[in-house]
C-alpha cells in the first residue's frame, strides 16, 4: 500500500464513516461500502474489497486448548507422507500413463484426516479410558489410509 498523500482528507473520510455508522448502524454502513465498491468497479479504479468469508472463530484464542501433540513431529510426518504419495503417483504414472496425478486430492484428504483424528474421532470423555481412538467407515468406502487387511480382521464398521 502506498503512503497516504493526504492524511487530512483520509481523516475526514474516516470521521464521516464513523458518523454514518453511529447515526445509521452497521447495515447502512455495509450498504454504502458495497455501493462504493460497485462504483469503483464501474469507473475501473482497479480495486475490490479483500475477499473473506463471514466465518468468525467463536472460540477466543486464549480459550483454545493446547494442540494435542508435538506439532513439529506431526508436520514432519505429514511432509514425509506427502512425499511418499508423490513418489507413488509418479511411479504409477510411469507404469500406467493414463492414471493422472492426484497429489492435490491426497493432500486435501490428508488434511481432513489429520484434523479428524486429532480433534473429532475420539471416544466420549465418559468412555475415554475404555477404548483407543477409532473411526468407523463403510467397507465399500474405507479411507485409503487404512489397509484392507485391517478391515478384514474385524475392525468395527458402520455396515
């Protein structure tokens, strides 16, 4: 962002926006901002508002629990698993060229599994001492990270 060439004018615009917000509320303030963005686009100013979602983390940072593990080790393991996936896809593509690459699919699934196994697929606190963490899945749609012999050996499943 370039330095402010007219701090006085910028202060006036800020004061005007704060007065609008105080007098007419956030809904009117959002409407005016949307109208200004539309006008800037029509006049080809070359600016658009930063894109973000209305998502707001409802748990304050100071209220979040400590990460349940050693982050450095987990990052290293994730890195090794992704390199392993890359090597497997590259080897398969050399043997069977029509397979295509699915590294991005693997990376997305790996992130989902990591989040799930670290934060969601856990026994309820009342049963925490009776069983290890496990997740059930349909045998026809088992995660690629789970070898078939384990499923055949009798792990619990949803089917």
